[in-house]
């Protein structure tokens, strides 16, 4: 089972460039999430989705946009990258029942903005 | 918003020693979860706790859901080198459509071989 797959695994951007991070899950989960992880800050929720075609803001949404056009995919976009967005990004998913058992995480995307 | 205070932030231990870490909150949670993150990987669920007072084990790991529902503890017995990583607690309040996990900032565990 692939679980949650994130692409790319690494990326270096110049300030002002844009990019899209892709998250794909093969578990038929309803809920999907994007987190960023910074040293000493733990995991902070950027945006999340409770179903196809729906998205909502999390704790730190500024500078990011998301889309959930298909149930299995959740895209995270940076329209104009800034050095403050240098971080490790994790996607996660859960089902309605599985939500009680926590989330399944991808292996992360390490993004550096120079 | 809800916050979790996880301690200690980091610890070095001798192989074979027992380890304890905890998480506290000013808010009540319905579920407590403990995750481990290996270097370069995403967090992986270790233990889930659903009832106040619940004590659950997973091999050498034991976790407890505090009676007040505002805290949780994780113990690792007889630590080994592969226990190295970052351990996160997470609290969950379900109900409504969101069910967001609130994460602690992590405890970084390093083992001296």
C-alpha cells in the first residue's frame, strides 16, 4: 500500500517563484491536511479539506492556496514564495471513522526558498 | 486557540534506560495520540488513547490518558538506539466536521550507544 505520497521530496525556489506540492492518497480518505514543520515549532496546520471540492484555512494559511478537485489529491500552492516559507511540508489524510485513530502522514517535502 | 505543552523538549539517555515524556493542555481532549517521527520521514502513529484513565501499551511503549483529560504520558522502557527520533503528542476533539489534531512541539530523543 502506498498510503500518502508527496511529490516532490525536495525543492529549491527563488523568492517570488511559484510552485505546487502534490499529495495523493489511495486509502479513500475523506479528510486531507497540509502541515508545515519548523524547528521547535512542531506541526502547524496550513489548510485542510473535509471532502472533494471543499477546503478550509488552518492555523497558518497566509501565502498558501489549496485545491481538492479529486478525492484522492490535495494540492498546496505557493503563488510567490518567500524565505519564511522554507520548511518541511507534510500532507496527511484520515477517514471519518479513521479520524479517531489519527492521521496517516506522507514522508514530507523539504522546501528551501532563497 | 488550544495549545499543548510537551516536555521535555529534548533528552539524551543511556541505552537501556527508561524514558518518560508528557503533554499537558488547558483544554480537555477526547482522544490523545502519540506519534514518532524518524529523521527524514513523516510522523507515524504509536498509540491512541480514547478514555480518561486509559493505560495502553505497544511493546516497550506505554501511554496513559490523564484522568482530567488534560494530559497524557508516554513511557519507553529499556531504550535502544532505534528509539531515536522526535515524539509528538496530539490531542483530538471530534464532533463537527473538522476533527483537527493539535500537536505538541515534540520531544527529541537521542540515545547514547
